[in-house]
C-alpha cells in the first residue's frame, strides 16, 4: 500500500499541468509584505485538506450507491447502455470528420 501511495504522490507532485495551475493561482492570494512561506503553507494545506475531504466523500458515496443499487443485472445493463452511448459519440465524430 505504501508503495502505491508513494507512486501516486510522485505522479501527482510532478504533474506539469498541476504545477502550472498552482503557480498561476496561488501568487494572486499572497501578500509580499508578509511571510510568504506561512501564507503558501496555509493555502496549500487548505487545498489539500479540501481535496482529501471531497475525494473521500466521493469514494464513500460511490461505495454506498454500489452496495445498495448495483446488482449484476443492473451492472450488465449499465455497460450495454454505456457502450451504445460511446458508439454514438464515435459515429458523430466520424460524421463530423467528413
């Protein structure tokens, strides 16, 4: 488990899109006349806390919905409907390319 966590953390920490996003967003909220390290730490910890809270909530809700509503028959039907929708998107893309 710790190896998977480390790999996921390394992947997220080195994601160039995320780094550029934070470099563009965070400086707007920093006051250069005050300590930058404490301000940046507060913003980063707040963001991380909210991210963990929201992802944990999504995970818990998904588990509840799956255990209560997803039977094998419903799962099979869901996969069939999803496949038809994806084929419809592919057909639309094919038609728009011409």
